[in-house]
């Protein structure tokens, strides 16, 4: 699902990015012990702000940033030019990634899966592209947050933290750490299955 104009204005704003860095990214980054590995995939890169933060925080990684929205992808490519060959930005669908099996060390998802109607299929794709032992870091909003009418109109995937964790297990990902409340949650999960 492409973001609607109002939501795109919000996620591209400096105010949102300031809030996102202070409250959301920092909580996910505290779950990372050491280096995330040389090959990182970010699903739903949006405005590219989170991609830039990953590249700054981990200077030895290469990031493949994927977003469904073609206009966002073009803007992100321009925004991330200073990082050169360390980043590649592509248009793509999280439920059918054009990424080879077991080729990625770490996958990040920041507030994107609630835009995906078939979010369980996207989790299967996360497992497929992760190397065995690779890690998936996620930050997203739960169904309780999306019960607000304005937020509900901007969402397609509806899940609670518990439903998300259960579906991770079905996909072959084991949760190492999960925090957050009933509205917003943060987690780290390890790929415990061989590629299918």
C-alpha cells in the first residue's frame, strides 16, 4: 500500500524524524549487540531517514533500502547520494522481494508492516532472505494504535504485538527480545531455520 499524501508529509517532516530518532530508532538500536553484519536490508525505507541513520551508526555496512512507493524511492536515492555505493535504493514489494535467499545479515523494519495487508507473507520473505542466524529488528504499531479512525484509514495490516510474535515463530524466526506497550512495539528476532 502506498502512503497517502497526508501521511507522506508527516513521515518526510523534520519533526517526525526528530521524534522517530529520539524514541523509536534508539530503542531498536539498543537491541543490537555488536555489528549487524556487512549486508543490511531495510523494508519500507520511506523518506530514507532511517536508512541514513543505519549507515551513520554502522559505517561498515552496505544497505539495500526498499520501499513500495516509487516517488519515495526517487527522493531517497537523491537524499542518500553522500553514502555512495554503501546504499542501494529500490522499489519493491515486501511480500515478494527480489533479493536472493539467505543473502542478508540483518533486516530492519521501522513502522512499515502495518501498511502491508499480507504482513505474514512479508515475514516469510524476511526469513527467506536472512542468513541462518541473521537478525530481524522491527518497530511497528499494533492493532490497538490503529483503532483510532484516522490511523485505521492509513493502515492495511492489523496485528497485536502478540500476534506478530506468534507469526514470527511460524515463519522460522525466534524472538530474542521484545519491548513496548499495547500501541507500539520493538523486537529482535533470529532466523533459526535453514532457507526454504
